[in-house]
C-alpha cells in the first residue's frame, strides 16, 4: 500500500499538478502573513492560517486523486490486492501531500508571520489545528474527487460550497454539526483556544473521520 | 475458482447485464470469451478480477494474485515505460524485464507513456499483468493492435501461465488463442454465460489414429471433476477399479 501511495505521489509531482496547490498556498501565506502579526495575537493568526489552508488542501487532495486515470485506478486496485488497499493508498498519499503543504504554512507563519515566537502551548495548539486542517482538507477533497463525483463542474462547486457550509454552520449555535472552523478562530482571538482545544479537537476529529469513512463507503459502492 | 449464480447490474431498476452465471475454473484452464459488443464481456472480466461485486450470487476461490491487461491501457500518466513498470513492480513484487524482452519492448522503455502507439501501450499493459506470476490472468482483447511477433508470443505465454497452474481468460474477437489444445470457449449472449460444447476432437473423428491409455494420480476428492473435464474435452475417461500400482519414481531404473 505504501508503494502505491508513493506511485500516486510521484504521479502528482511529475504531472506538475502539485504546483497548483503550492502556488495557492504561497499566495495565501503572502497575503495572510504579509506583515508580521503584533505580539499577543499569535494564536489568532495561526488559527486563521489553519482555517484558510483547508480549501487549498482539499484542492490538493482532489487534484492528487484525480491525477490517476480511472483505468489505472482499477489496475492499481488489482495490483495492490483490493479496492480497500487502493483507497487507503490514495488517502495516505493525500495526507502526505497535505501534511507537506500544511507544514509549509505553519513554518512560514512561525518564522515570517509573527513578531515574536509563540509559546510552546500556543505552538502545540497551532500544530493540532493544522493537523486537523490536514484531515478536514483530505476528507473534503476526497469526497469531491472524480471517483465520487464524475462531473468536474459539480466537483469544484461541491468543494467550494462544502467549505462555505463548514464556515457558515460553525458560525452558528449548531457549530458542533461540522468541523467548527469559526470557533477555532473565535476562541483563538479571545484567548480561550487552549482551554477549549480538547473539546474542539474531538468534534473536529469526529467529523473528519466521518468524512473519510463516507469516502471509503462511496468508493466501495461506486468503484 | 467458481461462479455461483452470479448476476450483475450497475444500478437498481436497470436491467441485469449478466444473469445467473455458473461456472467453474480449474488451474490450467485457458478460456476464450466471446460475445457481441456490449454483451457484458468486460463486465464479466471485471467481476472475475474482483473490481465489481456481483449483485447476486458469489465468486469463490479467486486466486490470490490476479493479472489484468485492459483493452485500452491508460497512457495519460506522467511516467516513462520503465518508471511506470518499476513503480508497478514495487507495488506488486515480481520482475517485469523478462516479459518486456519477450514482448520485444526494448525500444519502448525510455519513452513516455503518452507517446506510445496503441499496440505499444498494450504491451505495457501485458507486462504489468504478467510480472507477478498471476494465478488468474485476465486479458481484455489482448491481440488488438499487437505486432505479428507479439501475436505469436502471446498464446505461448498463455500456455505457460496455464502450465504452472494459472487460469487464463481472454476476451478475444480475433481468435488468437484458437489453436491452443484444451481451450474452453465461453460466450456471453443476452446476458447469459454459455460454454460451447467442445468440437469433436481429432481422435473422435479418426478412429484409425493410435490410442493410448494413461494413468493419472490425483486426490480422490478431485476425481469427479477431473473425469467431467476430460469427458468435456472429448476424451474417453473412466475410473479403473483395480488399477495396477504405479512404480514410485525412485524405483524406476535409470
């Protein structure tokens, strides 16, 4: 399964599709961290970065999974010994690509986006939020990939709308019905992120895993 | 490997593409699958490969290693032939270079997949299917676009795979495997899988040809199946109640 994940990552890089997500990430980082954030706002700025990178990570996942032609996906499933392993390899490759982009985002933010180095606790919380962003982006991108949604137009609209729905829903009292992105930012701005992180991380993790499970279930049905 | 009352349709309320297919595939079988376009041959091959699940019925005892050569190899991938086959060998294990030599692919190895002709791309598909000594080799229109050398090589490769206990099934409009002894012929007609009755073999048509009787040692529980298969192929096969003891190989002079 790891060899198949390496194959898919190699295809993603060699096809130059990786440049799309990389350029989007760099553009987002240049805008968000164009000027160094003042002291005391480290948590808020890092949480903003974790939220804003999610649609880029979703795009990267969708792009990586769609690099492989449908027929090659079938050959890969036979090669690796079943659909389940092929789906798993695709998710592993996507998580690796997204982790790389998220690491770039977090590293840029810490080194170039802040006036002062954040404390260990804030840095730890930012790391958790970026890890959750990787999961959320992977789940959203996988659910809008060609193997699930055949139409490119429907796929792109679903990706954008999916992220907007996450934002809108998480800004409402029913924020627990999705990955609570707005609550991440709100609590980080008010200094409550560290206190509420376990609860927010648990809710976020549940929805990310539900999204990935839905993708795996759909792939079992549609191939 | 067995197909037990296998039916398949892509969606509910759609008609069945394949209905109540029953078949048994034994190690060493080479099967030619025919049918008009859209009859369901590719669907049957996908079911055999495990890419689709039967809507009804089941497929049991599928060999662990399956090789699948598609009718159209997906060339829109950012690899050279060598890089692609190396990746596939990493995924599956096995060596692809001997097969590349046999299929005369030496001049293709450095080319990007996107620059291959249909026949050359088809060879890449065959090499990836063969590299791990598959127990079930599925070939979808294997002769389409192949050059004369590869067309001559392919039946020999199918025979080799079958000879070491593999099952070979090929969807083939061009009859490229017809000369193989013991070839089973399946056809898909109106969603039904049918096996053609073997044509009369040479010894049936020509009673003057010399005949021999051979002894075969096999597990007792496989005897009914073995006898059925031999009779299906037109041979006179029967159980000998008081068979003479066969000499042990170690006791043979020599």
